[in-house]
C-alpha cells in the first residue's frame, strides 16, 4: 500500500495540472491590474511571469492562467494566476510583463514589444531576511535588489518607494499591479 500512495499522489497532481484553465473576470485572479499605452494596431497582448528562482532557475512563463480585457482606447484590465508557493516554486524574484505576441506563439521572445513596472514579486519559503541580489560583474555588478525582510509566500517590493516596514509587503491578492508603455 505504501508504494501505491506516492503514485496516486503523482497521478492526482498530473490530472489537476492537465485540467482546462477557467477564464475568470480579471479581478478574480490573485494578481490584477491595468495595461495602458500605445501598442500599435491590433496588438496580441499576453502576460508572462519572468525572473529567476529555485528550483526553476530562469523563468519566462506565459502559459499561466490569465485574462486580458480591453477597457477602452489604449487600456486593458488583466488578471493573472501566480503559482502557489511550495514545492514547485520555493523561492525567487519575478515580475509580470505584458508583451505584444507579434508572432502569435504565446511566448515572450526577445525583440517583442513589452512593458514592466518597478514592482518585484518575491516568493519566500519562510519569514526572514533576504540577502539581496547583485548583478554579475560582467553586467556591472550593481545591486539589483537590496537586503530586506520577507514573509513566507508572495511579497511585493516596490522600487519606487522607500524600503521599510510596509515595503516589501506580503500578499495573497494584489489588485494594482499596473503596467504601461
């Protein structure tokens, strides 16, 4: 019986991962916001989670559940599913970007028009101190993210605000992750 249990657990994970993703209203997703700016005529806008983490190293994932809805001239509302912190997403530093999927392959490719903001999504396995991130020497060696205190789960660090008690802040839902170009 013990050898059957891991196989059943693995099968249930595979079945859940393969079920069709439900499209919901943008504000029903864990991450929501607006996209604005000039994207040209008939853009094919998509969202992608980009960054680096453990165990996945570099991530450029646009297959995550999302909904992007026009709300007028040069403006859209979006909702985006963030991966649940856990075994498959232990720790990392990410941003959600919007891009014009010019070749319609549903993936962000270098050279496609994109926009991001100055808000970093940091996932942590535990409450504690984050040592910061520095760029490699061949890229200038500058500090990309300063040392900070994080909570277990998803945290938002806004580079446009001073680091302090409310920055970064832990969240389960975030409604104002706005992107513009």
